[in-house]
C-alpha cells in the first residue's frame, strides 16, 4: 500500500508543472532564480544582473526550464506504459539469465515503442519552438530568440508596411518543408519496428 502511495505521489510531483498555468510557472521560476530570490537565500550565488540578463546564462536557463516542464508529461506517459508491462515477463527473463540492459532493450523498449515513437514525433514538431517561455521570461533578449519567437514577434508587430511578411511566411514554409520529411522519416522508421503485444 505504501509503495502505491509513493508512486502516486511521485506521479503527481512529475505532472505538477503540466497542470499549473504557464504564466504562474514562469513567474515562480523567475522569482526563484533572482539574485535576491529563495535560492540566493540558501547561499547559491547568482550574477548581479540575474541569469536571464546575461547571454551566457540566459539560454541554458531557458533550456533548463523547458526541459523541466516538458519532462513531466513525457515521464508520466513512459511510467504508465512501463507499468502496464506484466511482471511475469521480467520474472521469466530473470529465470533465463537476462541482465538489466538486455531486459530493458529486449522487453521494455519494444513494449513501450508506440508511446516512445509518439513522443519523439511530438518532440520533433516542437523543434526550434519554446516561444511561450521566451516571451514571458526574456522577451527574446540576451540572445534567447528562437525561430518561432521571431515569426511571432514579426507577425504580432505588424510588418506589412515594411514588406517583411513575405520573409516571415517564406521562413515558416522553408522550415515546414525541412521538418515534415524528418517527421515522416521518424514515423516510417518507428512503423518498421515490429509491434509487440502482451
């Protein structure tokens, strides 16, 4: 019973960033990493201007935030997929002398491949994105702008007068033409792996 409660609590902690509104998460994160924030009171040293003002630290900080908040839903799906694998398979594998690495790559990975391939495709579709956190954290300053954010800003500000809409549209189309074949290739490769049922 205790193990079940621990698993449920861990799943809740992992999924917490996904259920809290983005603006709340970003605000809390920004306050936490300020030079006078909670982490600084624990003795952690931050640059005087802050992590988000220095180009050398702003991009890694935004990347860390995106990985942390994106990790929750992926981890929850993976844990759910692995929890559905019958324990009898692992017991039989141990009786056959199967080691942990062989067990993972020969049993776990094939059985969670549908979920894993879906997550890879979703991750590829979000390539060069992260415009939301950048807008709320740095506004594209400190060399943190991405392609999606650049397209958003140019569209939002209204660039028809300068004739830049065609550049924005062309850039979006070019990266669509680049991304679609990659995503289709990943999907084709994932379908080549033989489906495993249990």
